[in-house]
């Protein structure tokens, strides 16, 4: 299943890249998704390529009841964002999201670029795959919704961070 999300930040691409490489911001954005536990690791910095690896534990209260028996009361989500070195006005990267113990994976591309209305457009396009017999499509739908909600929470955290 294809998943596409985007956010517009009121800052230039370089400043948004600095934010995304800031360990304090990453900790805050992970917390904003409802994580009950998190681990954050940022390698590299905004002036070069950098990788952000997060692990978070999320409650499964938002997952449809019929799928909770597959995952239990908590999910452990691992997310790796690998950002390339900045180019003039643009930044590209890749993202992988996996749920521990559940055969669900999102792999995609990320991009920061100037937005038409000003600021920076942060776009993520990926393919979500749930390898669960009979229930794969339904799990993909539920997971796609959770990914969209998490990205929206992260975008709100980013807007607040940049507004300080």
C-alpha cells in the first residue's frame, strides 16, 4: 500500500534540516506521538549526511480490537531516517519503519524542498507491507492510518519547535 504524507514548515530547508538532526527535537517529536518509552540516536549533523534512529513503545489502544491480539498491549516501533548531505535548496533521504514482532514494514523516500507558498515542504512517500495471511490488507490500512497520525503529530512538534 502506498503511503504519502507531507507537512509545510515556516522555515527554510537548511533550518528544517538542522531541526531534524537535533537530538532534543527528535526526542520531543517521538514523545509527541504518544510514546511511553523511547530511545533516540542521531549520527552525523545537519551540515553533512546524518542518520536518525528511534525506537519507541506505543500503546495499542488506537489499533482495531480484532488486531490487538496479534500485537499485545504495546508496540515497539523502530524508525531509521537516513538523510543525504544537503544540496542547494533540497535535501533527500530514506526512511524505514518496522514494528518488532509483527511483519509490517514501511520503506520510503523523504524530501525537503521549498514550498510553493513559502517555507519548506517535508514529503514522505513509501510502500507499506504487512505480510500477514488473510489480514494483510486490513493491517496495512490500520498501520497507514497510524503512520499518518504519527507524522501529523511530528509535524505539529516541528512547527512548535521552529516557532520558539
